[in-house]
């Protein structure tokens, strides 16, 4: 998959760096060993952060700043990583979706990056462009219905938007029928080493819990 970062994103966030992980996998409804790892991680994590201090995490703070520069309120349209961590810190159960989504969510919580997860076979064409949402641009967020993406960073394929840091699109979502995964780590903090480390962490989780060889990673800016 070719990924292009538009000039409008580079003007707002010149330090942006992303990592694309493409991998084959065997997705399942639920992985008990993965959830054992998530619960262990959760117990440790809630000792380190509060719902207020999480905003100071570099990855989350940088994403919130980009939202503001784009004209979006990050407290109303929270980045997915922040929303996941807040949910955990407030004592709510994390959603159990399927193994691919669950392990992406774990990586997002661990590193603070919003990560898009897509079924490659549902993407139109072989190129994605990261731009900014336009007024009235149609978009159906997963489990959210119509979502106003004006002012949100958005990945578009040949047909339209498929992913924002707040929510991915229903059209390209991961299901138990997915055999080819594309995961995009969004590093608005410009920390290439951490972005790559996050992608490598997902690789390890895919190998352990999704019958995958881990696929390949490439960095894009």
C-alpha cells in the first residue's frame, strides 16, 4: 500500500511520521491469552496514570494539538488512544471486538498513538492519502454512525475517507473474515523510534495471538 502525507498535513504538523504494518493473519472472535495480557497490562497501567495526567503523554498531547490546529475540539472528538485509556482509567471494561482489533487497542494504549486498523481487501485502490476532512464530507464511524470529520486528519482511498484518529470507517473495518491487515500508527509527535517500536509491538502480538508471521513495516512521512 502506497501512503502519501498531503501538504496540508505537513504544513500543520511538519514532524509527522507514520508506520504502516501489513500482515496476513487468522482473526478470531476472542483470544483468552491476549486478554490475560491486556488485564495484566491494565493493572500496571492504572498505577501510573490518571485521566488528567494521560493528556501529558507526548503522543496524545501532540495529536490533541494537531486537532486544535485543524479547528477540531479534542475533548469533543477524542483521539481513540485517549478515549481507550480514559475508559480504562475510569474503571470501565474495554470493549472486546475481535483479536485483531483488541491487539491494536492494546498497542494504542501502551504507546499512546491512535492506530488505524483496516481490512486490505476492502480498501479501494493501492494508495492512501492522509489529508484533512472537508465540510460535509460523508463518513460512517465504526459504531458511531455519521461522523463530522471536518477538521480531522483523515486517510482516504480512491472511494473516500477510511480512517481518522477518532474513528475508522465501517467500510474497511476488521472482521473475523479479515485475512490481510493494514495497521497505521500515527505519530504526530514526530518520534520515529517510538512509532516504529509501537508497530513492532503489534508484530509481536500478531505472532503470538493471530497466527501471523508479523508481516512487514514501513515508515512514511
